[in-house]
C-alpha cells in the first residue's frame, strides 16, 4: 500500500486538497479528524473522551487515536490511500510507521501546505460546518448557501475553531511541525506547496508530483530518532 500524507496548519486547506486528490486519483481518504468526529457523533465511550479533549483545544489521547486509526485502516481494500491529520508530530511517527508496516505500507509523498498565520486566522474566521452532516465550508458575512451534500442551511463553527481553542492549536502546531517536516525531508518524500494559491492551482500542482496509477510498494522509511 502506498500512502500520501497531508500536513499543514489549521486552516491551510489540507482537508480540501486531500478530498480533491481522493476524487482525482479515485483512492480512499482517511481523515483522522473525520474519524474522531464520527466517534463523537456516535456518542461512543471513545467519542466522549475525544469531545472533552477537543472542547479544551487539546489533542485526544494518543493510544486511543492509534486504536481508531488501525481499526479503520484494516477495513481499507486499496493499494493506495491518502492520510489527513496523522501523524501530527515526530513523537507519533514510530507508532504510525509500525501500523503501516503491519499493512505492508510505505509513504509515497508528504504534502505540506505552507500558509502564513495571518491568512490562516482570516480563513478560520470564515470556516463553518453544516450542522446536519458536518461538511466544512468557507462562508463570508452575508453569504447564504445550502450544503451540497445534504441541502442543509444551518452552519455552525466547529468547537475547535473557537478563539481560545484555536490559539492552543496554533501553538501545538508550531511546536510539532518542524521535526515532522524534517523527518519527511530526510526520507526524500516531502513536497511543499504555497497554500495561499487558488484551490485548483494547488490541486494540479500536487497532481503533477504524484504518479497517476497504482504501483508496487517502495522501501520502508527510516526510523524516527524522536
């Protein structure tokens, strides 16, 4: 199995780009944020623990995230997949790579969307999700839209997009991203893109760096020293 990993700060557009790539290459997308929200929406015991962490701007318990990640990965029947939101820091790399190894998987590319913090703040102020199905949208003041998934008209801010939670998320991101980028760079799989460019421009740039068809698994990545 080949893996394409997206990374970038909150509001960088990595979720949007991951979904576009999934549709273009016709391969599955595993978004950890979506998986965690499914647990929350299902009101499971795991979901209650995740909700408590999200509401405070903290990351959910890592062993719990690994459990959900591996559980869902086992259900994927594909030799190529996209990850969005895992791993989030270099300390998580060994566990993620061990899970991938058990699935005979390797990282093809790590896609980093670089966006200045001032732009991120502006984007997040306009970020809402459909209250009915959870699909995310950028909505400017005065805009009236319908969700193109469920046709809902009620949009709300995500709990983790509230001001105090966002400050903490940015701080955690800054503390973690440098080592993570360094790890992928050392393994020659990192590709950086300007996330401030138009969505279609970024998407086509990403496509140009990836092979369009499935192919055999490459050699495993180096072990993290973290």
